[in-house]
């Protein structure tokens, strides 16, 4: 549970291929009437795909979620359970693997993974607050070993996915006493004016 209100704006799941240029969603948040109620915001590039690796039971292929983000973001940052934080400039691309998945699949705290787009070296295992429960594209709750979440620097995620300079989510926190529902409405209206197909959720 979090003490602060959080609003998440993201393209509607039905509108596959809805992306914005980096900075556009931050500008959208900065343009709403109540932008002064926003404590912090952070853009992300979140993509669904597949991941291949070798675990305790041998090779496997699973549904994966690539989360491109500022790994030290002030909103929904990644907690590192074990290992080291990745180098955003490293080659091959480095990231953090979701810790429940790594434990369920008996993976080491660092290693190599294959995703659509290339190889990724994960340097540690950890979790973001949104992966406390792991859900699939249609909201189904999965066991920890069924979905691989891989946290990457935003630019690295764009590189591996062939979406350089793109984002499709912005997460933000509000000051105490702010109106989450009212701000959600302002975000929806701002997205509509800019031609984004977007949904906004409050947490």
C-alpha cells in the first residue's frame, strides 16, 4: 500500500501501436490546470513480448513485459533485491529481472536473456510496486514464474524494441489533499485534445 495518491496515464490497450515522442507525456501533465498538484512524474515505454532463458528445469519461453523507465525514478522506482544496478550505456543492453520470476524459475542473480529484438544482460533482480501481483494483458493474475518483467533504461528499451525515442506511459504522484479523480479527468481531456487514445487510472 502507498500513502500517496498516484495517477497512471497510458494508451488504451485496444489501441496497439499508440506511442508518443519522449517528453510529450510529461508536457501533457505540465499543461493541465492542476499541474501544481503533481509532486513528480516519470515517462515509461512498456511493451509486451516473449522471453527465452534457461532455468532450473531447462530452456523455457514465456510471456514477458519490458518496462523502459528511469530505474531511479521518483515514481514507481525499481527496488533492487540482489545484484547490481545496470549500466544504461552498456552493450549488450542491461536490465533488472523481476525477482519473483527469477526465484520461481531458479535463475541466477545475473545472466543473459533473449527477448524479441536481441540479447539482454540482467545484472540483478528486483521489483517495481506494480508487480506486487503479476497480471497479464487481460488482467489475469499469474503465478510468479509465468510472466517475466524486465526493467530497462527507457532508451535501452526503445533500442531493443525498435522504438527509439518513444514512450507510452507516464506515472505521477500527487501532493497530499489533491483530487485524484479531478486530475484524472484533466489528463483525459488533455490527451484527447492532443489526439492520444489514453486511459487514466488512479491508485
